[in-house]
C-alpha cells in the first residue's frame, strides 16, 4: 500500500484530488463531490481538532472489537459500506473549501511523519502504529477518489 508519509505518494494523492471539479459525479453512492471531501476530512479532524467528541468507553470497546480491523486492515472497503455517524455528511459542502482543507491535511500528515503517528491514540481505536494510521488514511481516501473516478 502507498503511504501518506511518503512525499511521492502524497504528490500522487494531491494530483488525484486536483483532478476533481465541483461537477465530478460519483461512479457509485449518493454523496456529491463536496460532501465526499468533507467526509474524508473527518478522519483528519479527529486527529488535528477537538471538533468530534470521543465515543464513551463502552462504545470504544465495541468499535475496537468490531470495526477496527476493517478500518486499519489492508482489505479494501466495499462500495456503499455503512459509515460512522460522525462521517455522515448530509448537507451540501463548498467544494473549494473542502478541497483546500483536504490538501492541507495531506501535507500536514506527511510533514509530521511516521514518528508523530507511531503509538498515537486514535479517536476510537486506542493507540495505533504508524502503519495502521497510514492504512486508515490512505485506504479511505483512495476508496473515495476511486468512487469519483480519479
């Protein structure tokens, strides 16, 4: 798998994001492109902001037991898979704002590097290795860029 910590791979992701336009249509699913960008930004918001409350202890145990392996494991996401409530983007979003935010998050993640993320506590899964952070970030973004044909 490519890496959000590798400058060349981040350049490729940025190239793919820059191929999107406000009119890009999904190959599957219901989200508009601005909603998709806001949706993938949630992963980074959970790392870099306090915007989203942490699940309570019971919910974290359930999430860790039943969701973690699907999120940080190498198996690709299926089309139209269910998502956590924090990731549901129901309202329209400004394409340019969300795209700028995503590009900033990609650059920040790459610049902070693997050491920053190694054993960093995630919002829902507890401590993750840098490799698990990479899988979570890269796999999710790749899934949605593919959804929009880029």
